[in-house]
C-alpha cells in the first residue's frame, strides 16, 4: 500500500510519519484512527493540515524551496481557524520552476470528487498565468471518474499536474527539467538568430563594398570614355580648323588673282 512506501529524502513512510506525529495529538489514538472517516469538521481540518505538513517536509528534505501558505491556529476550547488560501496550501520554486500546491487527504477507500477538481481548476485559471508556473494537486488517493472526466475536458491541463504524494518530488523535478530544456532551446534559438544577424550584417557589408567597387569601376570607365570622347572631339576640331584654314587661304589666293586681273 502506498501509505507504507518510504518517501525519498524523508526516509519515512506516511504511516511512520503520522505515528511519530500523533503521539502529541490527542485527537487521534493511532494511525488507523487517523485514517478513519469523520464528520467532525475540526478533525478533518487537522488531518488536512497534517497532510500539508507531510508534503512540506518531503519537499524540504529534498532541498526544494517551499513555504506553507496558511497558518492553522489553535485557540482555547479546541477551536481551529484557517486563513483564506485560495486553494493553494504550499508554494515554492525549484530551479526555473514556480509552483503552487493544493493538498487533499482522504480516507484510502475514497476518491477525489469532481467538486474539488473544479475548485482547483478555477484556482489555476486565476493564479497560473505563465509557462514557468505549474499547479500541483497532491493527494493520497486517485481521482473519481467524474473528476477524471472533468480534468480531461479542461483546457488547463498544461498548467496543472495531478499526482500522489510520493510522486510530488519527481514531478516537480520533471517539470523543472522540461522547463530548463525549453529555456536552453530558446537560448540556442536566440543565439542562432544573433549569429545569423551577424552573418547577414557581414554579408551586407561585403555586398556594400562590392557595390561601391562596381560603382567606382563604372565611374572610372565612364570617366575614361569621356576623356577619350573629348580627345576625339578635340582632334576632329583641329582637323576642321586646319581644313577651314586651308580653304580660307585658297579663297584668298583666288580672290587676289581675280583682283589682279581686274587691275
């Protein structure tokens, strides 16, 4: 039975933990009395708080940073009061993972009812709003059929984890590992983007220099062409001027001959 399973880190089973604890709790005679169903609200609250403390001790012993959210206050006349916790009994952090835990202790013959899963899902919808935060529902018993159906039809399945108490440490570490892998992939993707950006920048610089070189070469060719053209024009102008000069001399000679004849 799971209640006799020795929990890693705590080195005690749930039975041994309770037997050691209830020596100083007069409400319970022994472990079997602790497991017995009760209609007494205060007794059930005590059981729930003891179970929360058990989960808290498991996590602490496994070096997971946690805090118990509510304080169970015992006043005179055996009256007990609980501060409002919005369905979160324990919260903590492991590596990159933030988590909230709701603890539910039941008689081993019972199952988790659908009403408690709905309450937990509503909490997850209100409080868990990022990918680095997971809500854990931890119990000593499994879900009832209706609770299982409610969970399977919920859109919040990626934000929560339902597990038994002896699975909680491994579940937290599994989610933390997945988150770390996601972060490493994002980091690698970011590094790849930066590397590609640098490569594109270098390529753009090379292209810019090539374009500049091409423009310079074209400009030089253009300048050379203009120079050659100007030279040709100048040579042609010289030829024209020489031709005109020759023609002018010839004309003057003819004119002089005509004038001489007339005289």
